[in-house]
C-alpha cells in the first residue's frame, strides 16, 4: 500500500500497524483493499482525541491506561449492524424443532443458547419467538444469552425498541403478537424480552467471559466469520470446541463455512438446515 493522507488530513502511514492491532484484538481483518474503510470508520475517533495521525491512535490502543474504554469505542465504530427478525429462519426453526426438544428431556442444567454477535437483538429475540411459538418454554428451563462486541448495540438491544427495517422478514401475525407500536417504532413485548437471560458486551476473541458463555449446548455465531481472518476463525472455533458440551450445535451464516478447518464439528443436515455438530471428543 502506498502511504497517503485521508480527507481529514490524518497521516495514514501507520494504518497497517493499526490494522494488525485490530486484527489481534478483535479478529476483524482489513486487507490492503479495505484499509480505506478502516480509516473512514476510525478517523472520527482519532480526530476526537485531538490526534493528527493514526500512529498516535495506535499507541493509545496499544499502551495507554485508558485503552480498554477506547477499544469499546472502536468496536462501536467497526460493528456492522445489519440484522433483522427472522433472518435465515430455516436454521433457527431446525434447532427449535429438532434439537431443543431432545435437550429438554435431559435432567440437570437448563438448555443454554448463546447468540453472538447479537447486534441490536433481533436474532436472540427471533430465537425466543420461535421457541415460544413451539411451546418449548413451558416444557423446561431454557436460557438465551445474547452478546456483542459493540456496547452501543447491546445498549440498543436492551431498550427493546426497533424500527420498521427490522421487520422486513417477520410474518405480520408475529409482529402483532410480540410487538406494539410506539411512535415511529415498535416495542417488544416485555414477556418476550425477558426471555433473554442476559445481554452482555463480549469480544469472542479475547474476553474471558466468552469461555463461560461457550458452555452453551447451542451457539448461533452467524455472519461474524465473514469479517475474520482464517486464523481468527480457527481460534474462536477451537475455543467453542473445547468448551461446548457434547452434543453441541454450532450455527454459522449461510455464507460461512468451517470445512477448511480440522475440528471436532461435523456438518450435518438437521430438519432441512445445515448445522455443525460436536458429538465426540475434541480434535487436536
């Protein structure tokens, strides 16, 4: 990449350094063709700090005592909030119809589901709606944990308020049942919102909380790996493999695949959808 200066007058010669630091911390990878995208998203933060170069910002994120708070702002800036209710619903329905009933027959701990990244909450609430429609909450204890690396996304998810764009795939009768109009938006039914056991800010690559949440039998980790490098994907999937119980069910997005990784997860067709399943011991 040829060093250049962006439209705000910031020296960008250190962008590759900053790119590598973001990759190390968050798993997100920006190749040389996407460095301008990284610069565009982080420039307001750099300017807001009064810096004149990305190198100054790199040193802040790498060494400063206040770097933890600044990383939260970085994750907000880099998050991709594209989500909506009933997205890739075939996979959700397959888990609800074919997997959860069997897990509920086991005695002991509740069935745990982890949605990560959950963005502004549409996915975990979709899972809750599907479970409620199937009557499964009445058959046993089910926990739904929702996490995202963006504090702003989690804060919005906690409010339970959504715009029209979030409903473009949700059947009308479900919107009428689980949401009520509130000005120019919609508010989720409190009873459904309370089905989400926890909302948390979690970096799947480096946050110790990720290991605790990964004890879930079912993990929806959809449309995250398309932004990750192969090494980062392997790191996250390895953590899930080591931590998830047996059997375990890992759902990734339709555009994502783990076929190039050597893991203990095997791709299976369940109820007309494809899911990665861990049935045996961990793979070295």
